[in-house]
C-alpha cells in the first residue's frame, strides 16, 4: 500500500460486464445475487454539526457461506436504512452492515429474517482468472430492475488505486467492457465460481470500456480478517523505494548485474520497518520471493508489486527480508502493523466529523474530507501541510494537524474571518498537536485567548468573558446543538495522538 492518495479519475458506480453464461451458472446467480438498496446520509464537513443530506442509491451483492451477503463498502457507506431483494422476489428484506472495510471497498451485510435465505446456496470463491479469459458480471444496472448479465475480457492484473479509500492501493483486475451505473458489489464469475467483485471504472469522458473488479485474494483476506468479530485494516511495510535498473547505481552500491533488488529511500517512523531497515538498503527478496529490479515479484506465476506479499498478511505477522547492506548480504525480520500515521489521507464515512466551537471559530482536524470541501480555497500552508504530512513525517511532531476551518460571523469575531483556513500552532501558549489539545488549551491563560497559526504572525485574540456571552447566541443563530465533538472514538491516528490524549 502507498500512503499518498493517487490521482485516479475513476467513478465509483455500478457497472455491468460479463462472460459466456452457462445455464448452471445463471441459475446459481439468480438464487444468490441480490439488489442492495440504501438510504444514506453524508456528513457536511464544512458545517460539521450538520448531519448532511439524505440520498438513495442501489448496488448489488451476493450470498456467501454462512448466510452472509458480500458487497462494496461504497454501496453501504453512511447507510441509515438498507434493504435487499432477490431476483423475481417482490419482497424487500431489511438488512444491516455487519463489517465494513473502506480500505479495500468491501462490506458484509446480514439479514435477520431466515426466510430471505430459503433457496440460496451461497456462491464459492475461485482464483484469479487468466488474462484474455472471459468473465460474467451479474447485477442490477440502470435501465431495469431485473438481474442483468453481460460479458467482459480480463485485460490487466495490476496493483491499483482503490478510489473509495482515498489512499489505498491493492491488487485489481481490469476488464475490457462497458460500464453502467448501479452494479457495484455484483459478483464477477467464471464457470460457477466468483473471481471478483465489480467496484470501479473510469468516467466515460476519460476511457471507454474500462472497468475494475476486486480479486479473490483481497476478498479472502477481508473474510479472514473479520473471523474474530472485528475488522483490523491492512498492514503496511511503511517504506518508500526506488527501482535499481540503473547500471551506474548498481555499481555504486556494489551490486552485481543480476536484475534483482530495489533501494530503500525512506523509512516511516512508527511503521513496520522503523528501527529495522535503513536508508540505502537493497531489498533482494521478501518471504523467499526474489524482488526484481523494477519492484515486482512472482506470485502464482504472475508478476505483482512486492507489496502484494505484505497485502495478504495481518497485524503481527512476520516478514522475512533478504537485503544488501554495506556491500554485504544481510537478513531482517519485520513484524507488520497498520500504517495508522497515514490515516489522515483516508476518506471518512461513518464517523461524525470532529470539531470544537469557540466564539464562532470552528476548529477541525485536517482530513481528506475537509480538504475536499475546501478545494482550491485552502491556504497555501494548509495545502503544504496536507501534501507533506507523510512525506516529511510531520506526524511525528503533529500527529493530527488542527485548522481554523471557518469563522461563523458574529460581532465578536467578524474581524477574524481572514484567518480561516490556517493551521493552528498554539493556543494560550500551548502547542496544538491534536484536536484533543484544543479545549484544554482554551481554558488556559488569563482574560484573553490568544491563538497563533503556522507561518503567520497575526494572532487571533478574543476576550473570554465575551466568548462566554456570545456562545449561546452563536449556537442558536447557526443551529448548533453541541459546542464540541472531539473524542477519538476508535479513530485511527498516529501513535502520538493516542499517547498524548491518554496522558491528559
């Protein structure tokens, strides 16, 4: 996985592909593929106390072993009410989300009414399909309410961005076929087995007949992860590397011209490799798989990016590395863990936005959701903080940057509106490293609150007595019921955030 968010112009929508459909396969699909209809609510990060708009959409899913339904995470994100419906059955059954994995765009839905599963047999998982082989995709695209089947050809198997997450990349399979809204979460089948889940595709004005499916190694990992009753997220080797295809570089490092190895260029603090690998190490193999000089390894006969070895493991699992250090062969063992320090780049869906309101000043943690709302209006320093948060390891000192996201106009603060969008450095002399630091810092000091920002000499100064008088007025005027919502509540943050919060 990579910590940065890739620019990948794709659309998360239902789409239809397909393959040569045998009678038996179609019969199984009719029994086990379901329409998933969702009423969802999307939080408004510009006004974080606002629950946001309600919308309706539909996708697909399918019955798997254990009377469970598998679908995409983006199909059920923000769900307030879910129903599932089988082909040729007029009844719609209420359902609820059991597990969701936004980092790999998969979710599991359960239905309490046992009547729903009568006649289902559960679809079995197969293996990665061969290039140029034909597959069938089942679902409920726009244009009708009945089960649809069309054909597609496997055209590429590669490590690719999963758009729903905002930052994650995993193994994905590209299919050369038309894309239509309404079929996300539908099974991609070959013979009588599921070989993938339809999940994203390019917009029509970018590329025609290009769609993607989540392959079974990713599906199996998700199912194995939730066996203990919770989802623990992907782990990450947490390094950056460069290819070793340059003969001059190989000679400089003392490496023979054997076509193997990549050079470690960065090791991220708090990550799996921290304290074990060093900059300049040449990684030669991972868990016994030789690493080619372009960063690929062979897995089940297919060339894949070296991170794919890590992709199939879990927190606490070891990874054995053979490496070249100081012109000598060496070995190292990593214990894998999630890259929580890069979670700022992940889009948030279910949790309500966190904020602190003070005298009409709204403080929020920096997130991908908020940056998306600010778009081009974001301050230059804010954009730099966001872009360099992982690359420059800003999280070591500031695990969760806090910004003054907006100023709600009031006689108390109207002169401060020009400071909106700034990164908060300190409040009343207290360094602000996470949102949890804001409220205690606001209680510090004397009669005035002084707020300072990164790279800006202009402080925001407010009289505390005036803030106390204005707060009820501002809350009533803008329909705000809570002065703050700042608890971590299981959010994934850099380790520094947790340690500092717990010490208070």
